């Protein structure tokens, strides 16, 4: 127990409630709010026949994997490419 006579604790009362911890808000991953709902898959509005684009980012550059008719096919293509480039421990889309 602290001594009240301690000059370093004169400003603290004995029954002072603890200060609440600051809550740090973290940004959600970008794919959660996307149209596709998958990581590495976006909607390519300029392409009518194959409107879903699969891509990955490496060394700060976006590399297009390809264009697909369904977002699930694009997500599977992203999974194959991610496994090939980044190994088994990488995040994969739940398709």
C-alpha cells in the first residue's frame, strides 16, 4: 500500500478509480466491405463478359491474375496464386 506521506504520490487520492484504457479501433480488411467479399477479387466494370478481376499485390505493385465470369472462380484463382507465391501459411479465401 502506498504511503500518503510519499511526496511523489501527493496528487493521487487513495480511492481514485482507475482510468479507463483507450480503445484502439483497427481498420477492417478492405475485402470485407468490397463488392465481391473476397480478398484479391474486385469488380471490373469495363468488362461485360468477365466482370470479376483477380489480382495480388507484391512489392507494392498490383499484378492481375485474370478476369473471370464469377467472383468464386476469381477467388479460387487468387487462392492458387497466393499459395504458389506466398506458401502454405498464407491467407486463403473460403471458397
